[in-house]
C-alpha cells in the first residue's frame, strides 16, 4: 500500500478556502485516492475519491496532478464545523477485501 | 448511501469481564469488515479483517484469543474483548465494504472503558 504524508496540523479562519496536500510518491497504477474526515469520538466519514485530474462534489474538490504523486483536498469557505482530522488514503478501489491503512492525518482547526 | 452501525456506542466494564461490540451493515451486504482501534489523538490502527463465513485475519501484534471476531452473516460482525483490562480501554471502529468494494464506510465507533 502506498504510504502517504500529510501536514500534521493546519489552522484557518471561517470563510477561507483550505487546501490540504497529501504526498503519495509510490502510488500504484490501480490506486485511487480517498479522503476521509473524522470528528472526535466518531468514525471517519467519506469525503471524496478520485483517480486523476479533478473531482468535485457538494463538499469538496480533489485535485490530482498528472504524475499522481500528490493530491490536494480543497474545502471552500470553511466553517467552525469543519474542524476535524482529515485523512488521505491510497489503495485499490475495487479490492473491498483490503483494509485502508491510515496515516497520521491532518488536524484542521478553524477559528472564528 | 451505505450505512454501517455499531453498538454499543460506549460501554464500561469491570476488569476480567468480556464485552461484545456489534458492527452491522444496514443497507448492503458486507462480505468483508474491518476492525480498528484508536487511542486519543492518534490515528486508526487496523486490528483485523473479518470475512463472512471464515476466520478473521489478525494484524501482527493483535491477540486473536483476546479479540474474538465473528462474521456469521453478511450484515453482522462482532468483536469480543475477552478478559478485558484497563489497557484495552480505547475507541473501536469497524468498517465495511460491499461486494463492489468501491468505498469503505465506517461505523460510529464504540468507546470501551475498562475499570
């Protein structure tokens, strides 16, 4: 499984756009990139998943460059409720029998 | 979307007793479920992979006789912490993936406190 590296923590203010970058230099051809959000005392929540270029949904955008060695989760206009830990994971999409391996994650603190 | 539910959300037990945590997939059949353990301010650590109808696969360092996993149906996996000790106190999280395996969904987590 490809190893991921993320900043340990980030600070932001309400209304700002937050970009969290994840490095995954040894990503494999079949690997997808998935981001999860975790609040204290809750299980991780799926945010977004992508393979290449750009993916956007109602809560976030995911930017993946052509070499796929990194990815950036973009949260538009964050609010206090976006304070959480964000995990970047890399793994085969179709292999439901393989567990996700979590890195340290990025602890985002949004200030008023 | 797919929902994975855990029960109980929190449990307190005495040292030496056993406690069972259930993980259910509510609207899909989960051929594979995963159990994680998380300490405060730490990341999730995979404990074991639970496959329906077969024995669980445990990660290195996880005692299979202490953490019993049963996946008797396509919608239920259970984790039983046997002879619990205070050091077993932790946040336990399960996740499940359906047959397509496109996305893995996580339960709400279960807090175990052993006193």
